[in-house]
């Protein structure tokens, strides 16, 4: 046995020397060292665990010896079989290479490479909590606290069980006395040991969280507070202090920390920051939409009679915070010369459908009280001043500094305006269903107002197009005004089209649209998986046709033809679509519940549904020779009536899918 142990140590010393020699190569040293370690461990997987432990023991011992030598101390007698591996050569060659963070990183590299080999060809597992394994881990952990957690995992020793748990908490206290990445390791150790606040100390836990926040070690901070609501709230405060408000709001939702009004300062800060970006970017209609949301929330809070329809939007701000927020928005509008919006109705005009159409000018007038009358009068005076100013002109977007801008012509819609039909009544719903069922293909798209942190994203418009007509389904009016008859009629009409296997439904990256439609209107059976048949994703088909075999941008032949495709329903649950088609069908693979790709920060760009995917505008440019004008994408899709630019944009997004489908086919 002694001879076998000596051979093992000698092999470990040889591998260690080769690894250190490769590390001298600079930045390329670690990849080279990783390749060497993987090759050595793969030669004898059953011995990988023992060999890795011997190498780490050598490195830890040499680092300890180097530190003691620097301090002018005599090295204490070494214990165990590792002592035989020490040599004068090792002292001089590796001392500088294995100190500090680099030493811990190298040891972690050895353990990780061994674990990769063990997972591929597992040796007989160690007995959990075996005395030999625990003793070795404790001994090495005492010398290298940064490695204790990884050594426990490597040796299959449970951290959350005695006696290891007490040792882990003591090791975390040692790391707490250090700084930098040691605090991150301490947090993970305490989390895996399931240590309570009382065991580690509330004050020290607060100091540790502040340190992690300053260093942006968020995964470690999140792990540390998993079982303590008090620490979770403190972490939210640390995020705010570090100006990480969006992360703070994420933790509020992740840990379900209580009513939104308890954290209204976070919501308000994030939304004001978004409004500042909207104002500076020239999206004045979205600024008016935010102002309407806030003003309607104030009127709902105060029970104002002008709110003919109850304000049902979940609103995270109290009345006082909402008033402060609305004042801030008004100040931003005044500072950038954005006048209030007028629809000409006084008292507030109301659409025939019953939805309120209160303009921002009228809303401001109605805000007294709770906003003091003198402030409202001041806004009237500001309005008179703004009337004398030149018209507001948004700043130009997409500037190219130092480069000549190449203009690509925009695609136009070859349909008269009379063929773009608004669907907002029982008669138009019936006409839409009849017309769409005559053809073999329907282009589908949807639009929603870009929202921020105070209101939920709601799909406002659904576009359905055949060769001759585009129907703009006004979801905002039909499904949010409480008219159950119209809502049921629309649901039946959409099911007739969506569930018809003889009609190819053409979509472009539908996962975002489906997610938004379902979350906006969960009561609609038309958006359920069992109602979605014969959906063809144009984006997916285009990318497959432009695969590795494509040369010079040429489309590659695809089989089978689209007419015979996607005849099976899309099945699944839990907000996810799973295609279950026959072998010859091509259906939408998946509609994820991940957040929608379009955000305010994109400034109206045509953003693909997934990273690295082609956008609709780029596909149109490649196949049709014209790009899409996406200016209207970042606009208020809940405002009625829609502008002519919005109607043209919405109709074209759905209608162009028919032309793309014909070319790819």
C-alpha cells in the first residue's frame, strides 16, 4: 500500500510540474493546462479522483510553505503521505505560481477537470460522509478555505449535514475576515450549509451583502438570502444603494416580498428613467400614454366621476407616489417642449364602443385635486406658452457618425386603404371569418404598446391578411371593454381560422406574439395550443433555406412543399407550444414563455425573436429588395383611432408574409 501511495504521489508531482510549466506561457497557459489535465484524467478515469486530490494537496502545501517562508517562519512538520512529494525544486519553481487567487484558480481547475472525467465514466462512488474523505477535506479546507466548498462536492461530502456543517460555517467566518472573492465564497458556503442569521450574525450578514453588492456578486448574494425574508429585503436595499433598481425589482418579484406599494420608490425610479429615454428619443406618443396611465390611476384612486370605465389595471404606486410621478412626467414634457394632447372633447369624449378617450390636456385639468389648483393653472399657462413655440420635432434616430448612410427603399403595401379593415364590431368579425376561410394562406402578426414597469404588456392589435384584404382586429376595444358577446364572437371566428388545417397560417417568430396574446387574454380559447393548426414559421423556413449549403445568398430547395405541411395541431401546456406533427409536416417548433424581444430600448428596430435570428425587415430586403419602415413599431398601439402610419405599418407586417411565403415555397 505504501508503494502504491508513493507512486500516486510521484505521478501527481509530475503532472503538477507539467501544469505549472504550461502556465508560464501567459494567457494561453490555462487552456493548455486544462487540455493536459483532461488528457491525464481520461487515461485512467477510476483513478482521477485520487490523482486530482493528490495534485491539489501538493499545490496547497507548497503555497503554505511559500507563505511561511516569506514571513520568516519555519515550516511545521508535514503530515501524511504528501510530505514525500516536497522537494527543493518544487519550492523554487512553483511558489510564485500557486499563491493567492491564482493558486485557488489552479486548484479549482484541477478539481473541475477531474469532475468532468468522473461524470463521463463514474468510478464507484465514495460513501457519503466517509471518515477518510471528511478528514482530507477538513485538512485541506483549513489550509485553503477558498477550496473547501469545491472539495466537499468533489469528495461527495454533504455540507448541510453534521459535522461538516459546523466546519463550513467556521470556514465562512474565516473567509469573511478577508475581502474580494473570499466574500463570494463565504456567501455560497453559508447558503449550502443552510446557516441561519442567528448562526452567522445579522450584522455580519448585512456587511457581507453590502460587500457582494459593491462587487456585483449577485448570484452569491441571492444564494445567501434564499431562506431569510429579512435578508431578502436588505438585499433589495443594497441593490438600490448600488443603483441596480431593475435588479432590485427582480428580487422583489422573485422572493414575493409583499405588496408592490412597499417598493413603489423602485417602480417609480425605473419608470421615470424610461420616460426620460422616451422623451429624449422623441417617442412623444408613448410619453402621452404613460401620462394617461398615471392620470387615470389618480382619478381612479380618488373615485372621479370622469372614469366612465373602472380602472382595473394593477397599479403598484400609492396615490401620493402616483401624483409625484405624474408631476415628474409633466416637468419632463415641459422641459423638452412636448405639449399636451387634445382630442377636442370637453367634457372628455367617449368612443361609441364605450372606452374612454380622455386626452392628456383634459386629464391634467381634472387633476385638481389632488394636484393643487395653482399647479394645474401653471400648466395652462405653460400650454399657452408652448402654443407659440415651433412644432415639436423628435431628434433624428440611427445616426451614422463618419459613415455614409446607404438608403434602402422601403416596401409599400399594394392595397387600397379601403382594403385595410378595422374589426371592432360583430358585423366586421363575421365578415373577417368569411373572407379568410376562402383562401389557402393567412399572414398573422400582432402589435402591443411598449410598456415599462407600472403596467403589464397587453396585446392591442391582431393583423390577419390574405392576398386582397388585411383585417386589423382591435383587441384593445373588443376584449377590454367588458362586452362578452363581442369577445365570444371573436373567439369563435379566430378558432375557425386558426384550427382549419386547410389554411396555412404564416407567422414570423410567433413565440413572442403567442406569449403576449395568452398573457393578455387567458380566457381566449383561440390562443390555446389545441386551436393552433397548420402554422408555418416563415423565419424558420428562411433560415433553413439559407443554411450552410447556401452560396451567394441563394435559397436552397426545401422539401416537402408548403401546401402539404403543418397539418397537425400544436400541443402542449404551461404556456409552451410543442409541435406533434407527422413526419412530413413543418410546424412552429416552440412558443416560449420567455420575455418578448421587443423593448423600448431598441428604438423601433425590427428585432428578431431570438438572438442571432433574421429580422422580418432583413428578410424582406433579401427576398423582396425592400426593407420595412419600422418607425411606427415604437408607438402607442392602444390609442384610438390609429394613425394612418400605424394602420399601414400593421397591415404591411402581416401582408408581406404572403409574398415571402411564395418566394420560399
